[in-house]
C-alpha cells in the first residue's frame, strides 16, 4: 500500500549513513510503497526490505538506488532522506536496508560484490521491469536505455558508498555513482600500513571493534540471523570470513598464513580488488575529517578509475566520520538544512545526475578535483579546484639537531633516540569518545617516547593539499633481533604525523590524522605516506614532523623496542610536502 506525502525538511541523518536530506524548497509530491524482495545472493536466500518513492504527475523517470551506512536501515533518517530528496526532484527512488541490517535478511558480508552487489543487482532488475516485488508490484515507470536496462544511479555514504562500486562491478546497467566517505581497501582502513614492504599493518582497534559491536548488538531475533550461527559464539551476525578476520586482528599476532587470508579477504570485499570491472561514471566525495576512511582511500579509487578511462571526479569536503556531520561549516552540505541547491557539494551531485541520468549532455559536471579550505571565511569561496592532484613538491630534511631544514647542505650530524613503553604514550583521536558522546582529549606525545623535527618559522603561508611522504631509516637492535620470527607482530611499529606549531606554542594535528607503520626491515630505509590533508600552515608557524612509539587508537609494539635516528650530511631523512598554489 502506498501513501502520498509532501516534501519537507527531515531530521539529522545518522553519522555512519550520512548522505543527503531534502531542501526546504522542494515540495513535489510523491508516493511511498513498502516492498519486499526475495533474492538469491552468495548461495543464500535473502529478503530485502525496501521503500519505493515515486514522484506523482511524472511519466517515466530515471531512478536512484540508495542504502544505509553500517548499522542503519532504509528508514534511519539518512537513507530515507536521500530517497525523499530525489523523489522531490522527479526521480524514482528505491531505498533499501542492506543485507544484515534493518529488516533485510542474511548475514553482514561487508559489501561483498558476490553477495551484496548481486543482491543490489536484483533490485536493478526490478527497476528495469524484469522482475516484480514479492507482492507483485512492478516498476513500469523507470526510464529505460534498452530492454531490461533502466536508467539508474546510486548514492550513499560509508557502507552505503562501497556498495555502489560493488554493484557497478557486477552490473554494468548502473549509469552513475556518488560514493561518499567510503573505503578503497578495508585492509588499509582497519589494519593500515603506510609503507610498502610489509603485508601486515597496525590494527586500528577502536574503529574496527566499534563496527563489530554495532553489528553484534543486533538482537538474536533480527531478520538477518541464520539459526545455524547461534552457536558461533562471539560472532553471530557476520559471515564466517569476517568473523575470522576480527579474531585474527584482535589476537595481536600476524602469523603468515592467517595474515595472508585476512588481507586476501579484506581486499576481496574492497574496491581495490574489483575496480577494473567498474565502468559507471563516478563522483567521489570524501571527508577531510575522517580517520576511518581517509582521503588516501578516495584518491586510490579515483586514480584507478581515471587510469582505465572511467569518467571520475573527486571532491574533498570538510566532514567525515571523525567530525563535522552534526555541525557542518557554512556553505557545506548540511544534513539538517538539506541545502542541495545552495551547497557546493549538493550542486555537484545534482549536476552529476543531470548529466548521466537525465542525459543533459551540456551539463557542466565541474572540475576534476575540488577541495574545501577551512581557512577561507567566505562560505561562497571555500572550495578550490584543480585539473589534477597536487604531488609532493617541497622537500625538507631531518637534521641531527632536531630541526627541519630546506637544504641537504644544512643537515647537521647527530643521533637521537626514543623508546616505547608497555602502555600507549601518544594520543591522536579516540573514536570511542565520539561514539559515547564524550569530549576527545587534544593530541599529545609523552617525552622520551617520540622524536620531532621542527622547521624555522615560515616566512609565508604554506598550503598542503594531499599526502606528504617521509623517507627515513631507523636503528633498532631489539627490532632487528625479532623481525624475522615468522610473526609480523614482532616487527617494529611507529606512527608518523605532522604538527602545526603556532607562535604561542600551540600544536595542531590536522584532523588528528596519523600514519601507522610496521617496518618490514629496520636495516633498510622506508617511505611513509601520510594521510592526505588540506591544511594551511600560516606565516610565522612552524612545521613539526614526528615519529612516535605508540598511539592509543592502535595496537602497538610487542615488547620494548628502543629506536634511534641518525642524521648526517648526505644521509638524512626527507619529508616531501604536496604544496598547492606555489
């Protein structure tokens, strides 16, 4: 049974499923019909719970498919808001609860293209008129590009972002994608290693276990629960391989076999493994305030799609999983106000769908790359644009006296050391504080457990846009003795980061982002890629590059491993910054 409603302003969307809300000015009528679909996916029979939003007084129209972020559902205040927003603009919208969430059946399978992607493809069949809903409802009002081929786009954030790429990989009928604040490689997201040469990373235990608990807090009577899983103690709502992965990560060990299986599985459910099959034009929107899925994730997806000829553009907005959703900056997409037409990101999204769903060929879809600048006070001018991503263009050298110098000739000879302790002694961000609604302490490092290299005061402002890189070599006899044990947990772990120090000594860690590293071999130099940022270092401020022994949001070193860094002319670490506008 359907009901007719009027467009209206909607409540704040849930953080992990945040996408769009309808603007107050949108008043088109539409009907909403609850539907169920029984589909085969991953060798199981799954029920999908969905709502169909159909604009009234419109003939055939393009469709928008959307689903929830992790822990949400079709009616979580975000997914339904997205569907309403596009129904009010004349699109047919189908909002559904992802597998394992809401009243949709089957286990949580982490947006696996072979399971979640296939299930979503069955909904594309419905939009094409090829199949009916369980109650017999057919969608004979969606624009078709050919028999069985509906004009359909997808939009959603986080878990609702990756599903778009998974669906497009298995179903080339999907015409346009807008994945927001989502991942490229779950192995990097949850167990990151920001240097090459070592497969195992550094376990991001707070974020990972937070999501695990969100999934496991679902009741034992939830629609997704397979009765055979009742005896799977500690992991009832996830597919078996996801359960095995979380157990391996929480064990604190990385034996070779299980580690390879962990990485293989995490990547198999990640765009990194299947992007070569994605052909749909893609507008990537990633958040700067995001320690879960940082800017490097969207950058990797963007570069891959562009390299294989897929139309792709990328926006780095301000808000992400780590903040800004509840109180976006002026001019940003605001989930409470629903400012699609009046926000930069909102207009870009509307333009993307105008071009690829409404086939308005002369629509300007905007520049290849755009990024929000928090130091600009005029909300109409906060975004800068470019036709390509900035690359590292400025070098600073790690001198033996603890300074960052702008010439290799200025490096002085010296050796400096730190050591870890048995408990974490540095702090960047706590996702647990955010989940509990508590204030997060400012970032800090404990004396003796980190090394810092500090520049002279800047003579002019420096805008860093993108991912900095640092190449260095460390000395650690303790790590050298254990690094070939056969368990990567015995290798050295450290955390690289870049502070902004104001003239009064106040230190700012841009968006609280750090680069965890598990060093494959301490006898060799290694290069660390830091998380991408957009940050202005003002005139008179100093940059400080830091390597720390620990971070309380991650697992750390096994045992005590003192570290030294030796610098000398011609043999010093190098920090490379992607500087824009210079």
